[in-house]
């Protein structure tokens, strides 16, 4: 097989870095994003300053506070992170179609197919890194290798803010001295067993025949055998067609006022419709989800004869479903969401519902206005009601709490 | 209860009842058939509460009585026996039925008659006689449009009987099939409209005779062919106003060979997307260009000669919906009447036979 050219690129301390960008006074301070110290939950990102105290992502907030009591704890603005992430991937996609979204702030790029476009891969990787840093204002680390494993290990070495390439022929030298836990196949338990066997570096693993590793760790052993030799044949997985598009939000405080709930619903329908249009999808199923104050969650869905894309139409269906749900309970709500699924790219028209292209064109026109003046430039009067609760941002609309990022 | 009957005299009846008895296991008794032996004849009933069938026929009855027994098991047993053999059925008490033929012997568990649901009794006072063979042809032409999907609100076809005509209409929201037939002397005072379930239509297709006798009460439709009667619960709900969606004056008419169009649609649809089955027609002077494309597989195009003088038009369709119609229509040529790419299209055979047939199809935006 032809040698591949894989780039792994990762935004350093993503959430914390965005927060520092929004509030420069945080720079150089230990920032922990995920919640306030007394809250339940875990740290989703810690800045490099906070990491010096031993705080890392996934750690409980309480533990993080014990380690770093002077840390600045922030709940986080996921909608903003999402916007940064989208821009990040937009830049990457302009260099190659083969982009895998490993997470919000982490991507694999396969440049192999783009060989004829670029005279020097090393140069183009430097350029990508530079452009992301300049346009996002965030520092990124990048690694290059002949597969995803090597590229990712190279990024680890490059952190923070660097660029490292594992060149052809240098793989063995590169892997040899790396600590065993840097391999993704080696968890805490495996690590403990290997350390008892006096295996600490990846190079130490090479003495074990495949069969021994297999008898020790089963199928994971096979994986360790291959990984320790820098072998990884996983392809860079480009995004497939989404199964559904949903948007939901948990309220700052439980809400009882039906008009306000409908305003949230309208806003979420607007966001769903936007994503549908972006992907040129039509949805055959609209589903509304509510969570009551007592944490009971209910959903209601409608199957449509003519699939929808227009915000107004989706809202009318969602509204009806919501009212059915609401009529069965007097409790206030803590969450509301809307989901569009059974997506197609074609629209089968219905015999018994009038169809006009005008609404479709209205959606496109709205997108054009928003593209130019920001999402908040065009809102319905109902959506405007949310002004009393949320910060309004002309670029992104309302800043809801924990906007759903699922596709 | 005790009776003797030839395999051939009961097998066909048991087979017809297979289509009726409940297959899902919601109420166990509905998987059973009710067998009643009177002095003169045998009567067997099956039902799933929506559709029921009753059939009666002679047998040599030694002891009258009644019992219910698994419709599927009795059918399988009878079918497995040697042709021409006499089969003896006997209620041996303790909820068991003994079935014997030669050396073969089966003892099958039964349930008492009291547990079996009552089936409404038809009176057949109206004396409405419909031509069965023609009705079956009409059913064939509307049947495939009826879906069982949850998304669609109709699981049956609308039947309209009025003085002088019999009509069937079906729709799934994207397309509509309409057939009508002139029938004289039916003695209808008031027009009759009822939605007939897909299952009933499917059973009617299996019957053979010249005539089917029809009757109804408030909730049920009754069909009688010879010794067999179907009782069908009328589907509730309002059938959509179908007259309003049949286009009357589409300006562009296209005439094309049924076979050629069907073949071309079938070929091009090979590369349409699985989910939507969409293909595109590009209509120009005396020809149809057909296209399909699927980003994951590729694209296809084809061309068919046609008689066409209308506007140049690009219009998308669900290829399966086209194939359904082209497969159901028997004429050599079909006419397609169009307005624009967003409006309902009317399709019909070029030459009408005695059954009028119209198919209305909404385009698909591709």
C-alpha cells in the first residue's frame, strides 16, 4: 500500500482557550471549564496553568478544586465552542475533503489524495496550522505520520503549540522511548500488568511475541502488538449522512409559562431548520421532547407525508406535539427539545397539502441575510421573547444553556 | 361433535381462513377457527375482529356440536394427509379434538365456543349484486396504492356504489388510483360509500364466481360469494376529497408505449437512491429523457420516444410509483397529462376498456 500522509490537529485546551480569548484577563491563570467548584460534574477542559496543579479533563470539579483552589471555574458556553469548532473544520475542509471530526477540537486529515495539489506536504501543514491559529486566535498542535496512530502520537509530542512529523524510517526511533500509556490500547489495568513485567517504554514491548500478548490480554493484546510497532490501518473517516438533527436546551430555571416555552420551541425549530437547509435535508419525522421538573422525560412524534425543511412548518407541527404533551401535565419544564429525523434529500410532494416554492425560497433568503448580518439579524417576534432571559448575540442569536451539539 | 369429510371438501375452506385468522399473538382465541356442526352442514368461522369469514358446506355429520381449534394446525394437518382420504373429526371431551385418517391420528387442544367473538350477521336484504370478476380487476388496480405504514392514514380503499356505477379509490397521500365501472340495474336508492380494508380486498381477490352479493349495516360491510361470506368492519375516518385532486385540465399530454417506458424507468431507477427512489424526466419534443443519480453509486440516463408537443419540462418522480402504475395497466400505450414540476400528474391508459382507470401522482422535488 502507498504510504499515507495523515495529519492530526488539535486545539490546545480548547474551551479554556476560548474563554481566555473572550476575557483576556484570564490569560496566564488556571482556568477550569465545566462548572463551579460546588457543582456536580467534571472538568471538561483545564488550561495549561491549571494542569500544572494536576487538574485534567474528566476530573470531578470537587477534586479539581481541592488541587487548585485558586483556579477560575467557568460553566462554559457550549454554543460558542460549537461556533469555533465549526469554523475550525471549515478551514480544514478547504485543504482536503478527507477530514475526520474526532471531537469538537480534534481532527484527522488525510492529504494522500491531494498529492498533486501540494508541492510540499510539510509546508502545507505549517500553513494549515498557521491559518487556524490566525483565524481562530487559538493555539493548535499538529502531528504528522503515515497513519492515525503515529499522527496522534506526534501531536502529543508537539504539545503545546508545536508541530512534529514522524518521517519515513524514523518510526522505530520515535516509538521506542515513548511511555506505554501513550498507546490508546493500553488502559490503566493493562498498564499495571505491563509495569509489573518491567515494561515501561513502547520499545520494551517489542520483545514480546504476538502470542504472548494475546494470551495475556486477549484481542487487546493483538492490538497492542500492532500499535507498539506503529501499525494502524484505520482509514480517516469522513462524516456520513446524519440520521437526525436535534436541538434541545435545559432552562436556567424551570419554566411554567407556556408562551415562553413556545418561544424556546420556536427558536430551536429555527436552529433545526437552519441545519436541515445547510445539509439540504428534508425531515419525515418531527419529534418534541420535554423534561418535567420531576425529571420525567416524554417525547411525541409525528410522521409526515410531505417531508419538511421550513422553520414555520416545523414549528407548527412541533407546537401541536408540544401542546399534546403539555395538556397531560401541570408541572413546569426543565428541558425542551426538537428533533428532525428520517432525513432525505428529495421531497415527495403530497396530494392533499398545498405546496408552494415560496416558503422554500424564503428559507434560502433568510439564510443569505443571516450569512451577511449574523443569525440574530432575523428572528420571529415569538423568538424575540427570549430576550428577557438570555444574552443576545447578533452573530449567533441567543446564548442558550447547553445547546445540544448532537447531529 | 363428530363428522366425516373428504380432504378436498374442507381443504380449500381452511386455506381461505388462513388469510383471516389473527397472526399476531394479541388474543390467542383469534388464532382459532370456530367449527359448528348442525344436522345438515358444517359451518366454519374465522376472524381477527376487523375482518371475519364464514363458510358452510355439507359433511356427513354423526353428532352435532361446536368447538374452536387452531386454524393453522387444522389446516396443516389436513393438507398433510393423503389426497382423497376421508377425515374424521371428533370432539373427545376434555377440550380435545381427535382428527383421524387411516392410521394417522392427531389430538388437538380446543377452546369452547363461548369464548369466541360474535360475528355480525348479515341480512342481504338489499339484493345488491356486483360483478365479481370485474370487481377483482378493479381491486388489482387500486390495491398497490394502499399502504400499511403508520404514516398514512388509510389502510383501505373507498368503495362507491351508486345507480349505474361501481368505483374504487385508494391513496397514500402521494398518489391516488381511481377506477370505475358502469353497472346496470343495481337498485341503489342512496349512494353507498365505505372504506374497505386492505385485508378484505385481498380476500375478495381469492374468490371465484360471476357475482358477489353486497350488503352493509352501520359498522360493517358484507360480501357473499357462493357459500362464503366476508364481514368487514368499515374503516372509520373520512376519506379525503379525492375528486378535488384529480387534475382536470393539465395542458401537456404525452403518449408513450407502456412497455418501453416501464423498461426505461426500471433501468434508470437502478441508480436512484434507495430511500426516495427518485428519478427525473426531461420532456422535450417527442421524447422523454430519464435521469437518476446517487452520490454513493453513480448516475444513469435513458431515452424513450413519445408523442409530445407540450412545454419543455423537468419533473421528478418516485420511480416505484411509476412502476406500480405501469405494471397494473394493461393498455399498449399510456397517456401522461402534466401541468408543471410542482403539480399533480394524471396518468391513464390511452384506450379505455370498460373499466375506467386514472392514476394521479404528485411529483418529487429532486
